[in-house]
C-alpha cells in the first residue's frame, strides 16, 4: 500500500471543489486542511470529515508551515479552487510552504504571471499543475490523434458554441468582474481555447467581433484551423430546441460541418487528471501559456463588429 499523499484545498466551499475532494479520495490520498472564507462547507463530511478547516489564509498558511516543520504530515499538494484572480497568490503560498500546486483554470489571468511563477518553481523546486481536463476526454484524445494522422497542411473549419445560462447573481459576484474573473472569454472559454490549440496548433490571428459582459464572439486562425467561436451566459441565446427540453446549457463544436460530440463524460475527468499528475504526467506552465495569451488578448482587443468571418449566432447580438 502506497504512502497516502497529504493534500490541502483552497476554495473548498465552491462549485468545483467537490470534484477535487472526490479525486483525492478516489486516488486513495488524504485531505488534511481546507481554506475558504465561506463556512457553509458541510460537503467535506462526505469525503474527509477529519480535515482541519480555516476561514483565514493567514491561519491556513501557519498550519501548513507547522505541518511542514513537523515533517510527518507535511502537505505535499495544494488544490486551488479559489476565484480566478487569487490563483496566483494561492499558488505562491503553496510553493513557499514546499507543496506542489494543482490549480483550476485559468491558472492566472495574464501571460506575464506565468513567467513570474516559473521563477518561483525554480526557487522552491516545486511544480505547478493546471487542471486541463478536456485533454483527458476520450473523444478529444481521439480527435487529436485523427488530426495528427491526417494531412499536415490541412486547415479545418470549426464553429465553437458554448452557452451556459447564469442568473443575475453571476454579474454581482466576482465572475462578473473582468478584473477578477478575466471576463467571459477567460471564465468559460479558456478550456476550449486550450483544447483547440492543443489539437490544431498555435494562434496566427485573433479577432474579436463581440465583447459584452454576458456574451463574446470572435475568430481564431490557428496553424491547422479556422475557428469561429461564440460564448454566452445569457439563456436567451440558447437554441429553441434546447429551451424546449428545459436544458440550461448548450455545447457544440462542428468540424467541417460535422458535429463533434463531447458533451458527456466530463464528471470523472478530475480523477483522471489527478492520477496523471501523481504519476508525473501533469500539465505544467508551458502547457497553459497559449490559452492564457488567447484569453488575455480577447479581453483587451477592440471588437471589430460584424466584419469578416464571424460566428452565425453573432448576428443581432
């Protein structure tokens, strides 16, 4: 039986944290300390009722330091599920306490933050991993192999549509604040941009057609693809057929006119991600840089309006 790896968790009361708790449990490891300013966190009892809980980062930091100095129960990894704008500082806290970091996306909001984190990795000898779970999705892995085995000079036409309904709370929370979330392109788009650059190569051109708090659209020219994309948290953008089913989310990717189906199979990908990280095959800083740069540019480019090759859902938006 392997020695159980000790985990800390920052952002334990959030939406995504239970997937991390489940992944730690399913890889037969141990969660010893959780930090969240919000104390409605009974979900811990379903996974690690013995875990210590803190509402203040200073006390969590001190606890990590104490465990490290004791030696036996030092935290090996910190899983970070906090709001996007806090990822950078929480990663730094983890590495300073001699723990590796496993961070939700977006890892950071700006490309230069990646450079600074590289320095901290060198200083501490610890590693920063990002959750890029779509890279483990079986359908996505198969598509990557298919593209790699196809003609190297082929350019694919892609339409990416992701509409996920959010209520008014969204715009009052940190997610509705561009400086804290990075805006819609970062908040809900970054894992798709990562998936597309992983499969179809680096960005050659990035054009934004629409940039609003509740929706954004644009065009990416990649080495092997022309991508029209549309992202929205406004339920009025849902196709009528999806509204009729009462479903709040619509996810579609068409490849040369054919639907690429990858809507199922998302829920267990965190456990797969953890297994890969613990086996030494996680995705580090170099992997995340392209998608962070794309999302940063989308946030800062001036929208051109409906010119050129735009996503069909951009009309009248």
